């Protein structure tokens, strides 16, 4: 595999591949790779001729400066992890902030109501920063397909919307959440959990999957209250818990408002913010 730090060298190598009509699969990441990322890379390698992985901690998508500063970074470890999945002419693109942002970024996207709820409400500016960087990356890599994990389910919806706004011919492939054996959704932030918070963090998935499988127990509002109460009792702090339509991401008040409902949650585990989501199984006659 080749590792490039500049846009021009990356473009040059990609053009050499596309001149040979190679199909490019792209996996954008912020590094601190784990099995969740590797499952995306492995799928991209199966479904394309070549894979490009970007590793860039995007400063403009962090609404919390402390989170940006403490975000885990270890390029050497990431390269080692990627090695078994990448061929000689596959690419790791690891630019610096100055390379990605030679000028201050001012672009403002309008993602409509997709960006007003959940992560959009609690992390102002976050999705604009994601949109700006993913648009730049897509224009550098020009992939046929790009792979994103469903843990950031709202981000996936925003990126699909971005490809429509920017008229980008890239197919967005959602990939299922990869979990630790105890159910905790894999995240680069998990390594920063204290031992105590790491031991109670699996309750997030337990609480939302139990509620999603038992929606006959109450209304969305009632189940949200039960989830929040259960988790807050453990020492986790629920920021939001929401039952929402998978496409519009708008919260539902009644189970029959949508055929495709997901339960979304964000929790503060000490200093670390964790998110997760789970699909509610379809129940007939609800
Ligand atoms: O999901 C992430 O890791 C980031 O938000 C992304 C898509 C790489 C953009 O910086």
C-alpha cells in the first residue's frame, strides 16, 4: 500500500488507477482504527478493485475543543492494522489540517431537518464540518463507492444528502455496527473510558435493544423515560434517547407513525460521549 500526505500525490496515484478503469472503494476515517473500521475496509476490498482509506482527524467537526485535543491518534498503529487488508497499489491518505484547509473554511450546508435533531441539536456545527470534509475527500478520491458505519446513523443520512446537494456520483454503502462481545458499539473513543465506565457502558446497548424489542410495553415517550431512568441510575448520563423514523430521522410519538423506526441514544460516560442505535423490529398491528 502507498501512504500519501498530500492531495496532489494522492490524486496522481488515483488517476493512474482510474486510467486503468479501476473501481475505487473509499473508507473515510479519523484513525484510531478498530474492528468496525476494518470491517468497512474488508468489504471495500471485496467489492472494488482498489481501496482508499483516509485518516484525518477533522478539526472543524469537533464542537468540543477538549474532545479534539484528546482524540486518539496513532498513525503507525493504524497503518499496521490496515496492512493485511490493502494491496500494493491501495492508498492510505493521511493529510495534515493545513493540507486539507489551506484557507479558513466558511461553507455552510443546509441539510434541512436531518440536522436539527439528535446529534445536530447537541453538537452545533458538527454536521457542517462533516459535510465540508467529506465533500473535499470525495472530490480528491472520486470513488465509485464509499463505506460508512451505521453507528453514526445520522451522519450516514447527512452524507447521502450531501451527495445529492453536491451532485456527486458516489454510492454510499451503510455497514452494520460492529460490537464488542459484551454489546458495546465499537468506537475510537472506547479506549478513553475509565475501567468503571467501560464496565457499565454495555448497558447502553442492553437498554436500547431491550426497549426496541418490547415496544408493546408503552408509548415511545414512556419507553424513552424508562431507558433514561435505567441508565442514569448506573452513573451514565443520558443526553438524548429518541425513537425516530430511519429516513427522516424525525422522532415518532406513536409506533404506527413509521414502518422503520430506530432507537437512538447519546450518553455521557464520565468525560466520554458515546452514541448507539438499534433498529426496532417490525411489529404487525402495533
Ligand atoms: O465518521 C467519521 O470517522 C468522520 O465523521 C468522517 C466521516 C471520517 C469525517 O471526518
